[in-house]
C-alpha cells in the first residue's frame, strides 16, 4: 500500500510560498528515507 493523500497537506507561508506537511505513514516513511536532519522542500505548482 502506498502513501495516502490524506497524510499530505499543502499550505502557504505568509509570503505565499507553498509548503507540504506530512503526517502519519508519509512522515514516517520520509524519516526512514532521509538523514536525521530537518527536511525542507521547495515546490512549484
């Protein structure tokens, strides 16, 4: 089973820049795949 869209949310910073927040299994999977630092992504829609 894959990651559910219910575990992801796009919100905007005050500047209008979109950010993606992860919860549940999506957050756990990201933590397993990345080094033990804060992950930051830039994205364009």
